[in-house]
C-alpha cells in the first residue's frame, strides 16, 4: 500500500533527532492499520538504538488521527549495498555511503 504524503511527512518528522550513526536506512511499511518501521543497521542493535526506535514509534503513533492495530519495529543487521535492501513502501532515511559501504570520504 502506498504511504499517503501526509503520513510520510509525519514519519520523517518523527525521525528528527533520533538517527544514530549505526542506522543505514529506515523504511516504512503501511498495510491498512498495520505499520512497520524497519531499521537497517551496520551492527547489531544496542539498547540505545532500540530506545531511539521506540521513541520514533511512540511519536508517530501519537500524531495519527486514527488508531493502529499494530506498530512493529524491526532491526536488520546488514552489510549489503543500500540499493539492494528492501525499501518496503517508503524510505524515510538513507545515510550516505561510498562504494565500499562506509561513510569515509572517497
């Protein structure tokens, strides 16, 4: 299901201040009243990362005009190129990476 423009903008706003260096990409899936945030990470999630994701989810849910049936958070540790990762319905954040998959300048 396509994410409505207003919902997409709201989800991006909820990420404000909650992105950490380990986050490679954040994607959103919207199916009726079921939502999933997927975090692609360059290492296994820490308690700090999990807390950041929970804050995003709570903020997102609190700003919606209708209740959700489910709001899931998923973490995937992957070194695959960003272009090969599943974008779900929308990409909310994607960090810059060089061809080697690092954030070091070329």
